[in-house]
C-alpha cells in the first residue's frame, strides 16, 4: 500500500504501515475482531457513504452481542469515517471499520471488553480486480452456515468468516465463482459474504432473517424493490425451490447486485434476467445519487 495512506486509529490519523497489533493480541489469536465494510460513491452532490449510520448501528450491535464495548459513539464513528476518506483524498471506494482487542494474551477471555477502533479507506480500483465479471457461477457448498445456537450469526465478527472462507475455497476448487451455503435445516442461507436472492414467477425471494447476517445491501434491495413495482418475499427457501428458480442473484457491499448465470450444472439462460436487470439498474441509480427517492441513504462525507 502507498505509504502516504492514512488510517484512523482511536482518534488519531496514523500512517498505514503503523496500523498494526501484536501477533499475540486477542483478536488475532481468537478471531474476536468485529468489523464493517461499506462503500462510498461519487455523486452529483459530492462523495457519499452508502447507509453509513446503519453500518455504525450494526458495528455497535456486533460488539454488544459479543459482550464487548465500542467506546466511540455512533456520531463519533460517522465523523471518523468521513475524516478518513478526506485524509486519503478519495471520491469513490470502500471503508473498513475494525473494532479489536489489541491486548496480548494467552487466555480465551479478557478482563476489559473495550475495543480499540481503526478505520481504513481504499479506492474502488484497489479493491476490485480488473475485468470483474458481469455474472457469476455458483454451486452448493458442502459446508453449512453456522447455526444460530452456536454463535451469534448476526454479529459481523472475524471468527465467523472462516465458515465463508471454506465455502469459497471449495467453490473455487470445483471451478465455480461462489458457493451457496444451506443452513442446519437444509434451507438456503447465504454465500461467503453475500446475501442470496431468487426470482420465481416475477416474485423476488430471499431467506428470512434469524439464520443469516442482516445484510444492509440485502435490506436495501428489499426496501427499494417495491418502488419499481416488484413484489418481495422473505421466507425459508428449500433446495428444490432454489434449483428451479427463474433467476438468481447475490448482493453485497462490493458487488451490489451480481447475477448468477449457472447453479451447479444448470444454466439460468440469458442473464441478467428481467427482474434482476430492474433491481440492478435501481441499485446503481441509488448508489450514484440519481434516484432522489433514496437520497437519504447517501451520507455526505465532504
């Protein structure tokens, strides 16, 4: 990374290369870091972060679910994100907020639950590989999504993402872009870091909350789709329903809306399909600041 890059850490801007912790820190050895990844876009009204307050809410909630504490208030975190983006002179890209226990320890719990906080900002070009695909292939992973009675699956915590990493590795070994995981009851859950949607007879469907991460991009699709006349449905999705879907797409901060052109050995025909195309255009318009109906989702950062 460019040594001129700045990182916000516990109230101060520091050089990128100084944003380190000891290898024996609790969050490194136990996976106890909580985090958020959000996008900011160049809009006609200047750079704006997508649903920044909601991301801050989820970060604070993740810490609470793990009996940890973020010292900064929501408004302090919002100001720190804006300060970090400005310090790196960026108009469009991604922010990662990391709350972590930096104390060196051998034990499984720590006496002080207060998290340190760091904020990173990078350009879109650094985050996304060149020649990114316009559609992806998916398979069904042999790995199941973590059960909500084993860990709080709604917490965005580092340790939980080993589950998704294994699913992604398996998919890539099999020649697919993405592995979709089922939950412990055999219903569709999500991808490694993506929410899953399917379309049947014009209805947009996605798994219900409770066994998946409460994705902010997923929530945005569900809230915005009725504005263009689309019916949405949150429900348990069985494997036969998924495999017989008319259209499938995934959503995430980095990919926004990404069509799936094949699931296992079944081609989904021409992609994006008609419903996916409408959703894709809608979310693109919202993120670029061209849809005034959802302008409130774009938080000015300059």
